[in-house]
C-alpha cells in the first residue's frame, strides 16, 4: 500500500514540475518540420499545451489553482480522418514521441494527461454520423462526436442511443468506448460495451483494423472489439464506433419512494430487477444524500422509465408492487434530479475553500452490497480529516449494482501537499476496502493514472495478461504510456 505522504510527480512548484516532467521540452526542429510537412492541423501554443495537460480529475482543480500543469504535450495534432490518425501514429513512431488520444477530456482519473509529453491526439475534428441502418437498428459515428450532437443526429431519424453520462456535454463516443462508460439510463439501455457492435481502430504501428459489425453475434474466437473497449487508448486509437440504436420511446413514467434504510431500498431494487423489469433510472440515496438532494430525511428512490406503452406499463407495475411497503414521495423529486443531474459546479468552490471532495464508483453483486457499503463508508469515516462520507446506488442490473461513494475532507494544514496526501489516503482506504469486499475497481470512470496502483489487486493476477497484450500490440509503449496499471504507471 502506497504511503499517503509519498512524493508524487505532480507535487511542488510549477518550475520544479516542469524540470521533472519530460513534457516540458519543446519539439526539436526536425520533429516540427516533419509534423508541418504532414499537412495535419497542429498547435504548439503554450495555452493549448496547458489545456491538454489536464482533464477533469478533481486534483487538477487544486493544480490549476496553484498554477500547476501536471504534464503538457509538446504538440497537439488534430487529424480529420482515420487515415490522418494513422499518419500521426506512424510519424510519432519515427520521431520517438508518445501519443495520447484525447477529445472532450472529461475523464476524472487523469487518463488523458500526456505523462511522457509527446503528441496529444485531438480527435474532435472527426465528428458526425457516418452511417445508419434503420432496418437493423445500427449506426456508425466518428469517434470525436460529442454526446449532444450524437443524440440530435439520431433524434432527427427517430432514434436514440440511450447513453446519457453525466459528462454528456463534454464527452465523445470514442471516449465512452475507450473508458467503458455508463449512461444514467444504463439499467434499460446497458453500458457502452453493451451498445457497441464494432470499432475502427488504428494500432501502434499505424495499421487500421475493423472489429465486429458483422451481425449481432459471432463465434470466431475471442471478441476482438472487447480488447479495445476500456483500453483507454493504450492498445489502439478508436476512430469510428458502430452501435445499436433504439427507436425513440413513445411513453414515459416516473415514481418516487423512500425507505427506512438504505439496505431496505437496495433490496427493493434487487427484487425489481430479479423480476425482469429494467426501468431506465433506478437511483437510491442514503439519508445524507437524500437530505442534500431532496430535503427528505429518509432514503429516497427515484424511478424513471421510457419505452413502448405496453412494456412501460408492465415495468411500472413491477416497481409499484415491489415498493408497496415504501413511503410514496412526490414524483417531483424525479424532475428535481433531472434538472441537476449533470451539475458539478459545487466541486470547484469546495476545493478552493480547502475541502477535498471526490466520488468513488464501484460495482458489486447484490449479495455483497450491504457489506460493501459498511466497509467503504467505515474506511472513509475512520480518517481524522473526513467530514462527510455518503453513498447512492446509481446503476442497477439483475446481478448487482453500482454504488457511488462521496467523501469530503478538510486536512488540518491548508496546503496543496496536505490535500493531496489526504486525497491519496482516502482513495487507498476506500478502494482497498471495496476490492476486499468483492467489488470491482471501477464501474465506469476507468483507471487512467489515478487508479493504476490498484489494478493488479483488482484483476487478481490478470494484469500479466494485459501486459502481454500491450507488449504484443505496442512494444515501444507509444500509446498513452503510464495508464491502466501497465508498466510506467507510477503515480503516486
């Protein structure tokens, strides 16, 4: 277990960090000439390089406040096609530069921070609907397509993907696939890995491959698509994504209930899913979060579904039956959640006020959730600087659910070093407790830099397989080095 006071690559003054990190260097004249000759749009401006040196990792709020850029790229390149991505990657190999794929950079684990400098590959110029089969209910999008644009394109044809992450406005379909993301309606539509049928991927040697997409199922060895889903740009760069789509739902229904305890609410959710009902939203909050979000002192459950009227009626009948012993609350609670579900504006003021805040999402089986709650909340509350630890259930399935833990702490010393030390210690305590309780390391936020130190423990020996895949596909560690627990993942 890493000491919470261990020095990190991101501790110190901006000048000290620049000296330690290789990304502080400028491009050599030869490299700049080769990049210019490629004809691909690029930028070496300091403002752009600083911007691409951060994502939405909460620690980055503190760094920004202190004027720290954790690791900036030497250049940002903006290809507009798969062929241009292949050109960039081949050029990077020739120049000895790493390549970190990026788009919305909405991740919260440092996954798009270019640890080795090199090239930040901005995929946002590759955007839009590339094909739609309304007979087979499939669509293909360029990887840099942002969430609102994607849904607007599908809506114009009468469809939806049903993938609504909290980062909807900031994130792209390529990022969803690369990080195995989840939308807030995942109980009905599934996570992104349930929606993706195939990918177009550029490998570390510049080769372009297409995976999947030849029908709804296949038995041709292991599913190659799944190798790249969740790989966070370390095994290849995703440039196109083919997905299952759904006709726009015709009807919607909402419910709100409350329970005496979080455990009682979890059991009601389990029974609903056990009977085959899959409401799009089935979110349960403990007393702390219910009071904060809905001004009620019990454990609130909000339910929303959208579907064909026959399916909707059956689903809500199951919900009503399994929640018959709960207290019925005003259905306006659902609208209240809908209005604030993507609002993260409170995070920055808290960090600036010296309060360290973050969320930890893990997934566990129904039989483990009560113990998981006790273990993780207990580990966080046992820390002297912790002022709050709470939980809600955000995504539910027939075999288990995702629990979202929120913690806030105020270290005695109001310094960035003290905040960072508490932050690391809180994550160490919570993640070790969660893994020991049988939970996954992450449900949908992924690994990046931040969770790399837990991957070996979480995969229970499977990291060596991932390392061998990395060595086979990217022997020179060109693609997004230092992430996913692979060699070179050294923070903290």
